[in-house]
């Protein structure tokens, strides 16, 4: 293990995460670290590849974070609105598959990257899944960043136009 490459990669990831957090980007630590490491990887040979066992630990940590979001209240709300939620999920999946087919058919992207880029998931989840599936993870993450940013901007405007809840 080269300590210089480990230190350089770690600093790049932390600096990118900190900058993205200051800029209040969605999924800031994930995206910032990715961009920071990408900049170092594209501009030098001092990047550290995380070994398989390290990747496993990181994915476990992501699963841990996601598991912490499950609450009794969320499960109760799901039970109360099960039919509507299932219809929404099915429609998300159908539209995602249609979009993936279009990306694959008309852009030359491989089918796996197209599927993950159009899947209705969160940035962290799709990023982890893309890396594990050995697809074009930066492209998948870019699509999801654009999607999440657009949703945040448009929903913020929409909520302002609708006014406060009664």
C-alpha cells in the first residue's frame, strides 16, 4: 500500500465532501468526495483503490445508514396508503424501464448503465449499486444529481406557489 496515494485520495475525498457540503448540494458528502477523487485521478497517478474488503465495509456502512431511516411511523404511513404507494412504485419502474430502453437504444449506453441511470432511487443507493455492478458509476450519479437537483428546485418553486399548508 502506497501511503502517499492513500493520503492524497483521502484528502481529495474529504475536501470535495466539505466543499459540496458548504455549497449545500444534494448528497453533498457522496458527490463531493466523488468529484474530489475524480479530479485527483484524472490529474495524477496518486489515487488509492479501495480493496474489495474495504468496499464491503463501505457498503455495509451505507446499508446501516439507510436502515436507520426506517421508522414505525414510515411503516404505518405505508400501510395506510399501500395501494397508492404500490401504484406509484409500479409507474416509477415502468417509466424508468422505458427511459432506460431509450438511453440504451439511442445513445449506445450499455443496458446496465442505462437501467441504473433511470432507476427511481437515491443518489447514494444508485452510486453504491453502480459501483458494485461495475457500470459507468459517474454517469449514473450525474443523471441522479441532475434529477434530484431538478426535483428540489421545481418542488421548492411549486411549494412556494401553493403557499403554506393549512
